[in-house]
C-alpha cells in the first residue's frame, strides 16, 4: 500500500528549513519533536501527523493557501546562505513564495564593520520581509542569478547583532514576529549616516571593490559609485564556489574519473559570469578527443530555457567562468555559437565583428517528443 502524501509541498518546506540560521537539530528541539521525526518529514516520510506538520508550518512563519501552496506569513524571515546546500535551497524557492522581481536593500550593523556577512533585506508583502545573510564567497553567485541583489535600493539598520535577534524570545528561529520589527530593523536616517560617515565610507568601498556591489541607488550614499575593473577583485573564489555548488548537486564533490568530464552549463538567453549547472559526460558519449578537451576545461554546454537548443561547444582555451576568449581562426564547422550584438546565437557563419565562443560539436533538443 502506498504512503499517503502530505497535504503540502514538502520540498518547499525543506528549503525554508534549510535556509534557517538554526540547524535541523535545534529546530526540532525548539519546536518540540525528535530529530528523527523532523528528518523524516524533510525526507518526505510520514513521521508527523498532518495536524502536527501544519503546526510546524505555522511555527516556521509559513501559511498555506486554498490550493495547498506555501507562502511567507507576517514577520521578518531570517535566512542565510553559507553553504552549497543553502544556495541550492534559495535558488529552488518557488516564485509564489519569493518573487523574482524583489528590490533588495543592504542591512548593516552600526558602526558598519561587518566583513564576514553581507545582510540583504527585501519586502515580500504587507508586513512581510526577508532578511538574508550571505557569506561573501556566495554573494557573486547570488548577484549573478538574482536580479536586484547587486544593486541595492536602500539601506537598513540592524537594531542589534544578528545572533541576538535570533536568540530573542520573539524569534522562532526562522522569523521574527512583525510586532518586533521596530526592535529588529529600521531604515537608516541621514543623521545616522553622518554619525558613522567614516565607517560607512570604508564599508561601502570594501563592498564595491570585493563584492562589485553597485551602490548608486542607495539614498544618501557617502561616496559616488565606483566602477571596479575585473582585475581589482578576485573572481576565482566565486568561480570555484560555483564549481563546488554543482559538483555538490551531482554528489561528486572532489571526485574525478579518467573516463568522465564535468562540463559547465550556461544559459543562452543572458550572459552569466558563472555556470547555472553542470553535466557529466563520459568517454562513450564524447569520444576520446572531446573527452580530453572536457577534462582540460575547454568544453561548455549552452541551454535555451525552452529546450529548443542544447549545444556543446569547444572554446579556444580553458575558462570555467565568464565569457571565453574568442577564436581568432575558428575550426571549420557547420555551426558556431557566437556573441553578436550583445546576444548569444547559433550561426553557420562567423562575422568579422562576432565573438566566436566555439564550434558546435554536439546538440540535442530536450523538448522533442520521443515516439513510443
């Protein structure tokens, strides 16, 4: 007999719990269930009754609508990204829970001297905010994937250190009740900017240089926006982090095999500095010559969102992130992936002004219907 499914999408609840500053062990302790029961729930097993599960949903600050979809309830939701697992959880939140067009602001402790985290806050709905704390090594990936993160619209102040906010009686661990909002967050007034002008100036200079944070929209900024050349910051750290993220997804972190190549996946609709996924291809599929190119980092996979085109191209040199150097004299091929007029496109010809990413050496269409 099959096990009856829970009345809510467990994967969405699991992602929210994963984003908490608290461990699952601490969440279980605070909510009043055993660790094994909570782990069973997030694994999709029926270790809690429906009533107890819905109590957990409400305790975590979520509400269930008539269609059994989860939404964020009233309050300030406390999330963090400090690992590949949490980055995955954030990127897989449904748009009904966290809209894609959110405008983000920075949140600072005053005096602003924090360098281990960057705190972001967004208004999701009436009396509903998200306070997202991100480790700097993950910020570049987040900025690359989430519109608005890299160009905050305002500046908020944490009324007390985050660890104290999490520990306050009003905090459930994942959120703070809206009644506690004035004691948690406030918008920064000009007088506060003037009082902490020196520290604020130093923090914003660090954020522009190390995180490529565009501060031009922050009202009352202490310094004008500064264009940061690529060689002024170390892009290898987020690139390595992106690689670790998708190796983690494939559960092959740190693994290597002589007959397998890990190939980064990039979208065709927009140029991303960092891959959005990874595929593993073996010698049987690639053949000897392409396998060697893949193992040296010269193969890339590009995907259209609608599945109309998926291609593997060969770049002239190894480049796991960013736009590869163009081919000066591309090898003869039937099709090429080119950067033309600020868009990526597949073409049979390479023009004099085109940036040729590489010849297409394999392609398929995942939306094609396969006759049975």
